[in-house]
C-alpha cells in the first residue's frame, strides 16, 4: 500500500502539515517526497501615539501590515518561500509540494525575519502600531504523530512540529504626567518640562546595557562623548510644569501616550526619566537650583527587581510628581524613589505603579 507522509506543525502563531507522495512506506523517517501544508493563526499581543485600550490581561492580535505572511521551508528537496494572504488560504492552509527531508520551517510577518530576531537596533523598532509589530518563529523538530489521514485515495502519515511567532520586545506606555503641590506649597518659581526618555537599555536583545543622559555628557574638550544622549527620547515643547491642571501628554481623543519598545533584560530594569531644563526657586533668588533637573522611576509595582517580559505592554497612566520627586542628580544616587503602578497588555496588557526618586 502506498503510504504518504503528512507533517502537521502546530504553533501558537502557525500550524504546519506536510505529506509525502513516496511509492514506498518510509516509516518514521522524513526522507520521502511529499507536500507540506501550512496552517496560519495570527499571534496575539496588545506609539507620541494612541494609547492601547482595554483592561489588564486583554490581548491584541498582531496581523501583517501588508497583508502577507511569509512561510519559508528548508528541505533537502523542495525548499521554497511563499507569501500568502489569509484570503489565499482555504481553512488557513498553504501547501508546499514535492518535499524531501524537511529540516526547518520559518514564518514571519512585518519583516520579522530581520526585525524580530533580536539583532535589529531598538531605535529602528519604534513608532510601529502594536497590531502590526514584527513577529518571527521557526521550528526544526518534525515528529511522527502515529496518526494517518486519507485524501483522494492516498493515506497520509502525519507528523507534527510547533512554531511560536514571537514578539521580540516589551512596550512601555506613559501618560497622565502632572505636578502636585506638596502641602499646598511649591518650592519652584519656575520649572519647565522639556522631555522624557528611557535609560539603562540595550540596543539589541541581550546586548550591553547603555547608560544615557539628557543632555549628553562630553569631556573637557567638548569633542568626546562620555555619556551619550538617549536614543529613546521624546522632546516636549518647553512649557511650565507648574500650570494648574496641566497634563502630559495633553488630553485628547483618542488618548495619547509616550511609548517605548525595548528589549527586556533580566538584570536591569529600564529607567524612565523626565527632563526639566529650567528651574528657579520660588521665594529666595539666592538659592540656585542645579539645571537641568530630573524625575525618574526607582521601581515598578514596588519591586526594584521587577521583570519585564517580551510580548507585553506595560502602562503607567497616572504620574503625579511633587517637588521632592524633581532632583538635580541624573543618576538619582542621592534621592528617594517614586513607585509607579504598571498595568499589563499579549501583546498582554499590564498596569504598573512606579516609585519615583525623591529628595
């Protein structure tokens, strides 16, 4: 009896099947020529851009911005790459015919083969809508399931492998930044808010953590950078941070946020910092504040070792800063911290609380 091979690759993002058209039963090896079927299921996940909506734990589906899924099969015979749309695929399946010795299956969307493997510089991965973010997955494991399937008089022996489409980064959203007078008194006569940035991040997945400063720190000759300016930075049109009722970003419909994609690191949390270029004392002009000044997160959800995860969106939606949170030390070495609460979005959403450094 002619036994044909069927490879079934199930994945969180995609499922694949393959079948052989060999004249002989190849048993449990994958040496026969055949056809590979690919079943596609979109990955789920949840930039100044619209803030994500939904409750903590909600999920957002990632889809190809150009409408195409790229599926690449590597095999001894029959290697091929196809671009398919959801409409091209009946019941979510695309086929590769005359395959022998398959060794690897790769699937990606939104340029995920170059942007979702951890080698792309993080500054090139900003400004992308969460639902169109790059994702990539692969599998080299082909396992015999012990099941068969009959189609058009041929019996197919089924194999399985799993491939998960992975989102390579986490996303941090920040909104609701306001000034709060402590005990009704403010020590500042002038204070301008001028920017927000993410410090202590790596440019690539698993790369070296970089210390940034706004503005950049130069050596005495002004030619050599000691501490570079941040790559994940939003400039804010200089405005008084003391204006009653003012909030950053300004209220809008839909709601806006400052947002940053970053590679999570198990040994270093990213440090969100707000930059104030100009500061003057309220009552005593002889007392000079160092300029610029900063507000920075010390911990998330009260945990200085909080672990961010890839494929999650973290939201900080209420940042109330009083005078004690605004300091002259960019590293925060002499200060206390402000805890912020973060909310998660798989892209899962998570709400965070943050502790901010204080004097």
